[in-house]
């Protein structure tokens, strides 16, 4: 069907700049005598619906910052620079308000789900006790396809345990999502996450949230501290969950593929380079995992807990 559609269409678009390039390379054999860059395939980067995915606390801030009619207009780039006039304290306050909302909802949901599954009461108590709004929370929620590498972090469980259980800088990872009913490999990813979450060293540190839906998706993309995306490059066509997170002041940590290759700016999130180092995917997985561990240990957790320390003294 893709070949038929491409041959019968005057114009064809990928859903991000990289996806457009990859599509031209894929379909180049259909047009002998033409280079890939000469094909009629461009790109229009996917977006997300502002009113659906942006929490009201941010919508009110944007109205105040950009004016009540900004949602209807197409302002220039200089117009958006007004965001730099918003004090850091207000942005941080919004983040903490939403994080408190997340913790409140998580405690209710986890208690209900763990009780329904007849989990060990000790597991339940440990999981609930570790849900703290002062702890760095990283979210990963999406369709569980194998190329999204949902279990990439579990390559080195010993090192991951040291990160999430750090005495001064602990981390919680929230996972959620669904796999296609016929996608056994995708279902196995979810099974693996749940297995790891039940290990004693990961109780309350690795959490899988059941029954993923739009309500749960919005809660996570708007309320976590960091949004994680780990696709196998260059297979992420666009990826839109990170766009939802950005509109809610959530910082991204992602492979520079899909939309993030266009949206990333140094100092405004973290990017894992687009180019592959190894043709062997297993080697590339190990390298990407080590890069993520290093970013977490040396950049993200120190920065987050430094901000928490400043906020504590400011309020003290």
C-alpha cells in the first residue's frame, strides 16, 4: 500500500525532518535515475493538540505571558521570547504543584491496583512510602513497540540500582503503556518491566502503571520531572509524547530522532546523538545505556537536587 500510495501521489510527506529523509532513501529504488534528495517526498513535523495535553496551570501562564489571543495567532519567533520574562520561581512552583497532583493520584491508583492483584503488603507499603514529591521522577509512557527500547535501562541492573537508590539523590521511574494484542515481543517488554519492578532493590523505584489511557498519559506527560524516550535510531518517525511534556514545562531526555532532533537545544534538555556508533544493534544498545546512566549521574540528578536545595532555602 505504501508503494501504491507513493506512486499515485503528487506530494508525499514524512512526519519529521529525519523521517522525510529516511522515506526518500527507502523509496528511491522506485524511481531509477533519480537521487533520493530529488524525490517528491518532504516532511511536515507532527504536532499535538494544545488544549488537550496542556494542563490548565500552564495555559493560564501562557495567556498571561503572551496575551489572551495568542492561541489564535501565528506570532513571530521574537514573540515567544516573552517566556524568558517569566521568573524561574513561577515555573518551578507550577512544576511542584503538578508533581503533588501526580503523587496524590499515584498513591490512590497503586494502592488500588496492588490490592486488587493481592500483592505482598510489604511490597505495597514500600512502594507507597517511596512516593515522595521531593524525589526526581522520570516518565516513560507510550505504545510498547520493540524499536522504542522500553527496557534499555535494564541492561545493567546493578548500576541502575545504584542510581535509583542513591542516598542523597534517589530516582523513580514511571512506566506505562500498552502493546498491540498480537505483538508478543511488545508484551514481553511490559512483562520484563513488571519483573524488575518486583525485585527488592527496585520496589517503589521502578513502577509500572496499569490501564494506560489518555487520562493517565496526560497525567504523566504534564507532571513528571523528566520525559524519557529511547528509540532505535532512525526508526522514530516523529514521536509526540515528548511534545506534550514540553508544553507542560517537562524536560526531555531522548535520542535525537523524530521531532526531538528538531526541538532540542543545548541547555533545554538532553539529547543522545543521532548518528550510530555501531552497526551491531546490541553494541549500540549498550553504548546508549551507558550514555543515559552517565547523564543521569553527572548531570540530571545533581541539577535537580541542587534546584530542590535552592527552593528549600528560599522557602525556609
